[in-house]
C-alpha cells in the first residue's frame, strides 16, 4: 500500500504515521525527519534545507521532490510507504503520482486527520515551562496544581514564543492553505478519507486502522 497522512500541526499526524506504518508493514517516510537528519549530518542538502526550516518556510520543490523520489525508489520502500509531511504542494503531489505510475504503483488512500480548530489551539498553546527548575506542563495533559505556578518550586511559568496563541494561529493558517489544496487534489481522485482526530491517540489509531482496512478490502475485491 501507498498511503499519505494529512493533518494540521497538532493533529497527531507524526505519531499516528509511525504507529500505522509499523502495523501495516510500511516504510514511514517523514520529509521533515529527513531534512533534520541531513542538517544534523551537515550535508549540502541539509545545509540548504536548514536555511528554509529555520525561517519556517517550505524547502523548495526542486530539492524536496528529488530527495523524496530517490527515497521511495530504494528497495526498502517496495513493500509500501506511509508518507508524513509530503506532499505539501501540488507540484510535489503531481511528481509523486508520476513517479509511482512509472513503477506501476499508485497512492491507495490519503487519510486526513481532522481536528476542530479550538482543540488544535488548546493542544498547541497549552505548553508551559518553569524558568527556574525546567519542569514542563501542559494545560490539557499535565497541568500544574495552581494555574501559572510551578508545582516543584513555585516560580511563575512561562510560555515559549512558538507556543503563543498569535504565533500558533499564524502557523495553522499557513498550513491550512496547502493542506486544503492537497485535500482537494486527492478528493478529485476519489482518494481522500477524512478521519476524526479528536479524542485519545489510541481511539484515533483505531479509526485510521478501520479506514485503511476498508480501503484494503475494497482493493482486494476490485
Ligand atoms: P515537519 O517536521 O514535517 O513539520 O517539517 C519540518 C520542516 O521541513 C518544514 O517546516 C519545512 O521547512 C521542511 N519540509 C518538510 N517536508 C517538506 C515538504 N514536503 N516540502 C517542503 N518543505 C518541507
């Protein structure tokens, strides 16, 4: 199977991609992880990617497409792939379709993990840390006993700039633009499957698994 996972930041895409790839025996490919690894190794590709990543911009298509197509042509990708973070532009989606067609393969399904806006905001802006002792809290999953105060040392908790509501909202807006464009692209191909991403991670995994099983059963019947 060739699957793509779509979802806005905070939808749990990375975690689910890893779990599902393991369950389905697919190679999990995250272009973000590939760029981070290349940057850590200091390769030319990594240095180039780092310039864009540090500005929060997309790495140009000519770099990203080449890297991804090379990866999916290696032997360990032959049994199937679970793409996470790729494609992010229509040219990337088109290049992927063309490359898979050359190998007599195709995307089987695109799973779009949907989470209501207010829940995404709560997940992404809930993190607070203690400037004094380094303790980390999350309003949803591990709140401090007294709001805004560290349980361990009583200091006032602080929020990272990246986690502040205005920054998070801007990030969601940018991501929504390309995510919706890709959702449309795959909807037109009849491959888009929306999955409810609210609730506990294992509930979401169960919904995604049911969707994949349905796609797989339909494929076997055809
Ligand atoms: P991620 O971990 O998926 O959020 O990716 C981290 C960063 O890597 C992104 O902010 C982009 O700068 C870059 N990146 C990852 N995947 C792509 C892609 N498909 N197209 C362009 N840039 C990407």
